[in-house]
C-alpha cells in the first residue's frame, strides 16, 4: 500500500515562482488558488481576467519539447492545459528538474484541496485525487457547522497563551489547561451567545487552579509565603 499524501500549508511569497501551463478556466482557477505566489502563465491564449490573477503572461504556443526552459526557477509547476498528453509531459519534465507539480489530469506531487477559510483558521479537505466532487461537498458541510464561536475560541486561546509560561511553568500543564478550556461546555455556550468576557473569566478561573497547584509544589513560592506569614 502506497503512503498517504501529507497535508501541508505553504506560505505564499513572491520569491516562490509558480508556472501555470494553460490559459483556460481551469488554469484561471489554479492561479486563484496560488494567490500570493509569483505566478507566470504560459499559454497561446488566455481567458479574460487572467492578467488580474497572475504576475506574468507568456503568450506562446508550446509542445512537450518546449517545456523545460519555462521551468527555470520554478517552485511549483501547474499542468492545466486541456490535453491529457501535454499535461503528462509537463508533469514528467517538472519532476525531472526537481520541481513540484500539480496536474489537472492527476498524477502530480501537489494536490489543491477544497478549503474553508475562517477569520483565524483554515480547514482543508482532499480525497487525494480519487473523487474530485467529494472534497467541495464535505467542505460545504464543514463550513455550515463551524460557527463564529470557533473563531472566538481561537482568539480566546491566543490571548490566554500570551505569557502563559510565566503563569504555568510546566509545558504538560499548559497543554492540559488549554485542552480543559477547549473542552469546557460552559465556555462554548458563552461564546455561542457572544459573551466573550464571561468566557474569558471562566477560562481564568480554570487557569487559577493550575497556578495554585504550581505554587503548592514550588518550594521557593512556599518559602516566600511562609516568610510573609
């Protein structure tokens, strides 16, 4: 059994070049998915609006023997022509040069999942190329399930993590504390009701139990307490 593909999130930068072969609607959608990278489109013609979603358009007819020069400096190649044979040639040429490749006809190194983008987080779904209709269906279901309270919870946890090392010294206890906040139904209820302040108060009450536990096992803290008495 072959290994499963590895889910990875990539940071888009203009230093990373993506070469998209093809100028139709499939290529256009691929360019949209690679927004933020430096995108070069190679095609003999392009659909309207292509110039708005890429950095460079090379209007040139090409065949398999012409592909290699266009891949110089590429981070990822995208085979998005309407020809299965040409896309296969692009895939093989990219692999021979050590360039990652996504192919509209499958068989590439890179798959572009269906994504659910929220304010502070992203969920990606892929069938790993087996049934292309499945990921967008699941993504739509997930999108309907994930209400605003999930963004609020992530924001709450982000605030709680600030300087958390100064308050809870042990990494396992910090992880346990954050997991307890995540699993607290009262906090989730408050967030669903829009009561972030109440949710934070409850989270800080939970945190206090951890800090008190830490103080009780810290000889220096205990000694300081005894001296004060």
